[in-house]
C-alpha cells in the first residue's frame, strides 16, 4: 500500500503543471484525447473496447489505462484498443522519444499491432496479441528507432517484435513472448539488448539476421526450432537458460567476415536434440556453459569454434560432440566421453561425472566434491588470439569452475535501510519444485515476501510479519506453478528488493 501511495503521489506531482484528459468522459476517443493534448499531458482511458487506430503524432504525452494510476493489472485486459484490421493499431512515426509512453492496454486486431518508425517511445505493461495472419505484433524500423519495451506480453502473434535496420539500440526487458507462430523477436541488421525475458512455445525464441545483439538472463523453453537462431550476426549470448527446446537450444549458421563474432557464455542448455549447432560459422566462442541431457551436446559443421570451460554431460542416446571440419579446439572442459578424433585437445580436459547437486530436479550447481571446481582456465590463447580472459572477480577459488555455475557463488542483493542491513539469497536457482529463501537482518524489522509471475500477478505471500535480527529461512513450494520466471519481492519497513527466480520442471 505504501508503495502504491508513493507511485500515485509521484504521478500527481509530475502532473501539477500538466493536464489529465479523461477518455471517454472528456473526449470521445483516444485519438481525440491525443489530438488536443500538449507536452506532459496524460490521456487516461477508462476500461472498455476502443475501435480505432491511433497515432501519437510526435506528442510527448502519457497514454495509459487506469493501470497507470492504480497499478492494478486487471485494467490491462479490460482496456482494449482494437484496430479493426485497418493498419497499425498504434503508430509512432514523428520522432517521439522516451517522453511518449504507452502503458496498460491490450492491443489487438490490426494489420500491425504497434509501428515504430524513427522513434523511441516507452511501451510497457501492455498485452499485444492475436496477429496470426503473417503480421507482426510490433515493428521497429528506421535508422533512429530505439524504443524501450518492458513488462509486456506478446501472445499468439505471428512475430512478437520485428526490428529492421535500426542502428540505434532497442531495449527489450522483462517481457513474455508466448505461443508466437514464427519468432518471439526477429532482429534484422539492428542493435538490441534483450534481457530478462521469457520465451515460451514460439517457433524460434529470438531470430538474429545481422546486427549486434546482447542476449542476457533470458529463459527459452519449448521453442520448436531453436531457442536462439543466429545468421551472419555478432551476438553475445550469456547467462540464459535453454530448456526443452525440442530441436536446437542455440543454432548458429552462415557467419561471414562482417559479422562472425559470437560468444556463447555461461548458459544452461538442457533437453534439446542438439544443445548447440554451429553450421558454416567462424569465430564462435563457447565458454563456461553447462550442456546437459541433450541428444547431441555440440554439433559442428564447417565452423571454427572454441569450446572452453564447459560441462557436456547426460547426453541421451548419441554423443557429446558430432563434428565435421575444421576441427574445433576443446580445452578445460568436462565431458562424459573421450574427445572425438576430429578435434584439437587444447589441454585441461577431463572425462568425468561432474557431480551436480540434484540434476533430476534441475539443480545443476556443483557438489563440493565435483572435479569441475577450480578446473577451468581464466586465460586461453590460440594462434595469438585471446579466447578467454577472465577477471579475478568473475570466479571464486584459484581458477574458474567448469560449467555455467560457480561453486559457492552467492547472488546477494544488499541494501542499507537506515540502521538495518539486509542480505537476501535463494537456493537452488533454478529449482524444481522448492527453493529456500534465506535473509539476514542486523536489526528487527517487519518483513513482507511476495512472489509474482511474469505477468505481474501475485502468486503467493510467503511472509508478512515482524522478524528479529539474525538469519531466517522460508521455503517456497511451486509444485502447482508452471515453468517460467518468477519475481520475489522482499519488503522491509522502508525499502523493497526484487530477485528473479527460475522454475524448471
């Protein structure tokens, strides 16, 4: 309640010199509200279905449902902009920047959901859905487009977001891409940061054809062709989880001299036919990944790849590697079988059981007795090219561990709350179906711990009451929840922290 009051207070403070235009009480349509607005105005839309196609026309305004003022997520599905299959439902084409905000709507039934040409608005907390007729839920194009897209749901579309030939950087954070017929996100010759999203049951989670792309801390599950497909691109793919993608976890093909620098680093890749497939590509660096329970771990065809500090284990029916030529360089990796003849042994490799904590339930952290601890390398050079060069703060112990998880790594959020120091952590993470949440208080405080799904809906309240100074532990059993990303909200008297939890079943 206190946080909602703060949000509402900020909204009204920011609007002291602006106008709130109510639709339909003061203007009959959303477009009419935009047309009469001036800079910093808010167009506030009541629940209902509005059959129209709207254009921001360069206005630096906020267009929101009642979600904007209440933070009640139910208003998102109750406030619908229906394009009646007549072009783009929402258009940004007049150089709008981050002062133009669209928030809290369901966007549906247009030839295109949202069009963004040479503009950089903020689009958040919306549902964009039902575009199966080979159209895109959102199209971003033009050299100067760099929108911020966060906390939305792209559901049942042909492609969720298509980004075409934009040199500016699109930021895509904390969204859900569910059941899109083609791609969750398609990037064509553009720069993008794609972070903390969930891609579930799309044909391809992310498709990259040219451009510089950072993919970080995303969850890819049930992608029918691949979690990520890269063609002629420069990509960094790190700290992601790929699970139960039936054909490929990661697919890289057709690299060339312009775009061929791809780093695949610290990912967990499980339950695919091929964990990583590299085809006609040069310069791929596969570093510190855990590639577990796939039919093939890594498949290489006419590609130059470096496989360093990885764990490749639990391969079903076939092989850790399926290799053609040229021979890949494999070093400081743990495999379940001897290196294939058609490879180059760069040293430091072991054939051993990596000894995971609880692989049956998705916990691929290392046991204290694991042979993979301190068995990797912080520096690796080949033919004068530096392939691995890790800083000391990137690992624990005398050397990096093999695989994507460092033993005894603690991901701690720390905050100072007046005289109270708070430390919070959970283990295991990913988990199935239970995770332990441990927190430490230096002074007594009231504590609220809530779990939310990626849609912003509260799943459960774990803790709500006073706690004394010291260490405490609570357990969340998510047996009745589906796989995906969840947010743990930890609130004390004065401040809140949020932590990402990943449930893998």
